[in-house]
C-alpha cells in the first residue's frame, strides 16, 4: 500500500538523488536516470494531490508510465478533479 507519507518520502528521495547528480556535475552522464527520477517524482506529487482530494485510496499507486499519452492518462483517471486537463497535459509533457 502506498500512503501519502510514502509518496512524500519517495519525492524527497528522488529529489535528493537528482540534486546529488547536479552537485556532482553528472547531468550529461546520468540524464536518463535524472529523467526517470523527475518523471517518478511528478507521478508521486500527483498521487499526493489525489490523496489530499480523497480521490484515491492508500492502496492506489500512480505509475509514471500512464503519462505516455494524454489519452492513456485520461483512461487511468476518468474521475474529475480541479484543473484535470491542465495537470494531465503537464504530466504528459514532462
């Protein structure tokens, strides 16, 4: 089960990892890892928002791969929430 606290912890760990790569001047060498971390962090931030709005249960896990296309994201999140289209567009573009 993934609770809001677990999502927050994951975001912090991913952010720390990206910051470490930046401090060590490894942007070019680790760009795929940084990209994955950014994508995963964004998915966890989105999950936190959905938890705060009580739109998902603690067992619901947001997969960053669901944002490969806007159509797929809308399939995975058929329910309404404030600024849904804009948020999903940003997650897909990210």
